[in-house]
C-alpha cells in the first residue's frame, strides 16, 4: 500500500469478514462512505483522495535522493553509511563520496554516519539532492584518563594505557567487571576459567611471566588496592576502567605493578541532575552442542557384542529400543539456565553535595541442575565541599556472593552406562555402573551432595582534599578492605553403595588497610601545562 499519512486516516478501524472475494471488491467495502479511492498498479495499491492524484502520490513515494558526502576540508568520504531512519533501507558512498537512494518519501529522515565523524540527520522534505559535510569527532581527546595517582587528558597520554568508559558497555548484559575488559582492551587477555555462574576470570596484561608466582595484575579501586580483585563490584557502578600496560605501572607502583595495573573508577552523582535508574535483565542459556554418545539401545547392542550375547537380555534390548527403559544422562543433569539481574541507582545532588546510592541483585541458575549463584551489592558514594578549601568524599561498597553446588563430573557422566538401574528402589541408594566405571553415580552425587560457599566483602575509603593555594592540593586518603569466606559441604551416603555421610566446613578471613597522601601541583600557562606529584603511602 502507498498513501500519505497527512491525507489518509490510518487509525480508522474497520471489521470485515471476507471469503473468496477479489481485492477490488474488498477495497470497495473497506472505503465505502469515505472520499478515499484506490488504484492498483502491479503489486502496489495506491490510496488517494481528491486532494492528491495517484500519479502524484507515486512520484512522491518513489522519489530518488542523491548527493555527496565530504569531510570538513571538502574532501570526498567513501564508505559513509547513509540510511533511512527507522527502516532497513540504506547505502554507502562510493569512492567519490556520492550516494543514491531510491523510493524515498518526503517524511523520511536520512542518517549519515562514519567512524570518527559526528553522525548527522537530515529530513528529506522536497529535496532531491542532499550534500553533507561531516565533522571530526574530537570529544574523546579531552576525556580524562586515570594513570595511577592522577589523571591526564587522553590527547596528552603517552604511555601504553587501555581505557574503557561506561558508555562502551552500559547497554550490554555485563554480569561481572571482568567482562568489561574482555574484547575492549587491546593487549589484555581475559579468559573465563569456567562456564559456571559466578566463576572468576583470568586477566593477563603481560602474559604469564612466572611459573610459581602470581601473574595477576594489581587492582586499584578508587585509589585503594583491592584485595579481592574485581569481585564484589557491580558493573553498573563503574565509570571507567584503565589498564596500565607498560613500564609506567612499575614506576608508579613498584614491584606490585610488575604484572600490570587495572584501575577502576566508580561513578559519582552529578550536581543538578537527579536520576533514578532501574534496570532489569533476564536471560536464558543452554548447552550449545552436546557430545554424540550412544543411546541405551545402541549401548546394549555394543555390550552384547563385546561382552557376549546375553549380557543384556533380549527383553531389555527391546525395551531400550522402544524407549520404555534406559537413562538419558543429558536429559537428567542439564536444564535451561535462567538469569535475573536487578539494578537500582539513585544519584544527583547540589553544587556542594553529590550522592550516588546503588543496589544490585543477581540470581543465576546454571545449565547443570542444582547449581545456582547469587550476588548482592550495595554502594554509597558521597562527595561534598565542606569549605572552599576543603572537599571530603566517602565511598562504601559491600557485597555478598553465594555459590550453591559446583559443576558436574562431565567425564564421569559421559562414560556411565545408560542401561543400568539408576537407583535401588528399596534403599534409595544410587547404583554404580556395573560395566564401565568405578566412580559414584554422577546423578546421585549432584542431587544428594551439596556445597555452599559464601564470599562477603566490605570496601570503604574516605578522602580529604585540601586546596592549599592556586594549583596546589593535598589529598589524604584512607581505605579499608575486609573479606570473610566460609564454606560448607555435605556428602550423602546415598550417592553410591558403601558410602558414608560426611560433612565439613572451612573459613578464611582477611583485612587490609591503606593510607595514601598525595601532594599535587598542576598549573596551566596558556597552551602549556605542568603537573608535579609527590606521594607517601603505607599499607598493611
């Protein structure tokens, strides 16, 4: 259908019950009593009124728009994307910067976009030729990048620093802070150690440099060393992540930075901009590909072939073939994993007091049955100007993670017989494989045994910033980290024949404090600037 929304009432509703009628008969019934007429041309139906003819409408709907795209210097830009906003129609400019789009309506808006250039939008209207000059996108060069005990404009940065800002990941389903680094930081290797929910990631900035020592980088969160790495942080709270990759990390942090440094800066409230953000994300996960293993019938035939006829009776073989007997371990031990991620953030303030309060609840069910991971986060960031020469900020983050049951024994499951009796109906004990394994029943182990591990973190830091004179500031910062990680487990006698009930517990606890005193002189003289920093730090 082709029509003009200005002349045709597209919101008019008509009910019709049509069967075995021609298209023109149906249209006559639909537009009876209106001034709308129609014309059928090829595969198109043109709706017109006395105010506009069908030929005029066709010309209006099928108008071609062409033009040329250049840069700020007037040079043609090849490869610029030109598309119709809200539609899939589009093209790219050729080597001379020219483009051509057909069948464009007057109401359409063209969007011109190119990497490193500012995107522009133009309403077509009665134009048939639209020439565009795209401007360079230089805003990113003025962004500040954290480099240890200070910041520097990106345009003045000389070291090897990879930076990721919030706008690069805020609209993506990021569950862990380590996911922010993955694929966004050149030269940084981020590898997931397990597919289980809540599993940690291995981060390598300079590769594996030691066999018997740690290779993890040094993690700094808001100026304080994080003893828990990136765990316990809500991705929604992150403003930016910088990775120091070259020798500057060692020059700033000494031997602690030998494996690189990851600097995390959390968000702040913005004066005069009160915001309430509630974000809900849900997701599902499944096994993408399973191993090709024999079913119960195929396994029974193989047993009889290898161990001799009669190992599996003919009646059982027929039952396995019909599907009335047999075990499908994949069906028993895998499920559709579900994840629910709830994030709430309140921020704002006045010129003298800014605040940010956020909370996060993450609940993930794994693709293996009985496996679950929960994370709870609560953060409060407050920045205030007490006097014109003194600022104070405090940041508090607390988190709790709970992992219930780990992964399954995949290798043990793959070799377990699908032709056995799964469980003794009298004792309730899960049977062992009589043919191919000496391990306990993998299904019995995952449903009867359980383990629960908890990780509790508290991170707090406060900063006094003294403005001594023009350009000279003294920052006195204190930070405290605490963690407590208890674990509990129970092993049931029902997991296999001859087993006994067993249980146990373990716990670890740690504290870390740090004091950083930073005297900085920063002054700008016309187009030149100078920055000098002196730092004294103590930690335990």
